[in-house]
């Protein structure tokens, strides 16, 4: 497993992450319950943006294909480490739902910084696997994502993202 250190400049903020080049090679499958046990009340972690369609890369400002894209802000005085995510997708018509959990092992959000999390099966730092057979990819109906993000010692951050009726689009479409 080859280790890589990447530094991204996001506006005036610097985000550093250490990752492995095979982060997206592990398959992701639905889970039946949320395994996150974080009880912290220390504020600082927030989801400043969560989207699943009409994506624009926060760094390059270029159109992207549809996938779960999250911007995480750390307003605490310590680095956000030990990130975990749990999200549930729910079809607004059929009421079918699926939940997913991942340890986000190749990302650290420095104090005062922002990081972008790309659930696109990419292999670079900050990119994570997605299930290409998920409800998000297969349902022609509106799908609502309820997202929970946890970091060691910081209060859980929550967000909602909504996929409109229809199936995936391509960048610029």
C-alpha cells in the first residue's frame, strides 16, 4: 500500500491529508444501523455544503458528474481526526431506504480549515467509495440523504442533500 501526502489550498485555508492510493478499492455495502458512538458536545465541526446533483467542484469550480459531495468546516482549535460518516438514502415515493457507514481514514481537517469529501470512487486523497448499485443510482424518484459526520472529540455534524426525480447526470448537463 503506497502512502501519499497531499496538501490542498482552499481559498486562504490549507487542508492536509494523508491517504493511501487504494482508498476507493474497498467495496461499500449497506448497513443496518449507525455504528457511530460519538457523544461529544464540543462544537466546531460542521457540514457547510452537501450535494448529490448539479455538482461543482469547490476547488476548481468545474462541473462534476453527480455523486455525494460534502464540504466540512472545522472551526475548533484542534485538528479533526478519526472522521466517520453515516448516511441514509430514502426514496420519497416508495419509502425504501439504505444506509451506509465509512471510516474516512485518509483525511484530517486542520483547525480553522475546510475539506471536501468526494464519494465518487476516486483514488486521490479526499475521495471515497460509493455503491454504484445504491438506491441513489437506481431510483428514478426523489432521494433524500440524511448525513451524520463524526470526528474524534467534536460534536457530530448533520446535513441533508436531495436528489431530484430522475437518474444521474453528466458534468455540465
